[in-house]
């Protein structure tokens, strides 16, 4: 069974050191995609702007600067308030967003309770799938025959044998 952890909050799009505009956003975490966080920014257009990046990046960014390239996250204080800044870069442009640290931390804490760090692969069933794939071939019956047959018969073979 898959779970979803969501949180609506208001971020600030920083336009300059003196000016920021509010941007409603939704943080989403899905156990079906356990390594990622999703943020939908509602900027007044018909469709929200969606970003997806590593949950680990956001978790670390609450405590210290991290990331490079398209997504960078770091904690700071603005007018005495603890905030998390997210610098996002895309071919369409760059954005600096300010999020309340307490709200982001509380939401992340909920995601970490649902899927603790280091247990993400269990959610995906990767270990079970690999074990099945690498299991000895005994007991597979017809699969053994298919494994041993030539999938690309040469031109010299008769009727594909």
C-alpha cells in the first residue's frame, strides 16, 4: 500500500533583497517514489509549475547548504525568522524561493516517519525483484528451455534450431 504526505504552504518568490511575492505551494511525498520530493508552485497560471528532486537534498538543506546545478538548498535567517532557501534553475529561468523552516521541517519529519532514511529501496521492492531475478533456475521448467535456446538462430540453422 502506498502513502502520500502533503503540505500546503505559502512560499515567497524573492525578486530582490527588498521585494518578494507570495507563492502558494504544495509539498508532496509519495512512498511509491521514495527518493523524491515534489513541489507544485501555483503561480496564477492554469497549470502549476512542478519540481521534483531528491528528498535527501531537502533534508540536508534544512541544516546546511547543499546541492549544485539545478537545485540548491540552504538554511538562513530573514528578519529573525528561520527559513530554507531554494535556488531553482531551468532553461526557462531561475527562481529563489523562501520557505518557512519550521513548516518544511515538520513535513519532512512526517515523510521520514513514513519511510525512514535508508529504507527507500524496500518501498520499491528492488531487493525482492533482484532476488527473484538472480534465483537459481531450478524449478522454472519452460523458462530453463528458453534460457538455453538460441534467441537469434543463425542463417544456417534449420527451422530456427
